[in-house]
C-alpha cells in the first residue's frame, strides 16, 4: 500500500467506539498492516492538555470557545500525527474527528453548520477520512452505559444528546459513500464483521 488510510469512528458517548476500534486495530495488525490508534481530543502532547480543559474545566465555556479548542486540537493532531502517518503508509484509526464537531457543536450547540464545516476544512488542511463508522444508539442506552462518572461534555443533558444523535444521522445521509451508519446495539461480533467487510473493500 503506497499511501496509508484514515479511518474514523463516531457516535454519542457509550456507543461502543472503543471496543470496535481496538478490534479493527487487532485485525489489521494481524494481517500485516502498520496501524496507529489515536483520538480527538487528546492525542499525545499538546492534545492531552486541551482534552483536560475540554472535558474537565469546571467553569463556564462558551460554545464558540469550545469549538475553537476542538479545532485547535484537530489542527495539531493532523499536522503532527495523522498526515505524517498517512504519508508513510500507515493506517490511522481515530476515535472522533471532524464529524464530532459538526454533530456536537453544530447540531448539539446549534452553531452555524456551514461555518463549522469551513473551519474544519482549515484545521485539517482538507484531509478527510477514507471511511467513517458511526455507531448509533438511543439516548437511554447511552446514559446507562456512561453511568454516573460523567465529564463536562457528558453532562450536557438529554435534549443536547438527542440533537447530537440526530446530527450524526443527518451526516450519514449527506455523505453515504464515506459514512457508514451502524446499529450500535448489535452484537460486538456482528458490528466487527460489518466494519471489517467495509474496510476490506477500500484496502483492495
């Protein structure tokens, strides 16, 4: 493979992204691919400090400020980790990326969607995932899976997460070639098989 791949996982909290991203990592490595697993916010270095602010700051954070912090994390992430890895033929698996900002800050916080998409494009230098998996679950399931130990974002309320979930569904309708919407309440094994089948098609 001359060029690497960029694969992202999305969905509301508790949807099962971590489990599926690790299963895909194991599958790819067992088949001879070099893989990097990373996340947003909070990739190594500066990203870890930005993640701490975004998830645990106990004061008021305006919606615009929140968006720009996520975008700053993304710009650093793209330039220092994702872009170099792809250029070196590595498969990059990322837990959250641009679609999270559209879903959470655009649909969830009701910020201007076109503006967010433009800012995402600037932060990423136009680099887009080759394929994105959205694991869709209902809000009740999400709240049960998250439990009581919630961070600042997870404490945003039920109505907020309803808007976020609907935002993800909208994204999947707008970009069906890139975005695969999966039932996050399906079995771990069935989800893993669906993801591997989709990835195999772009690896060929």
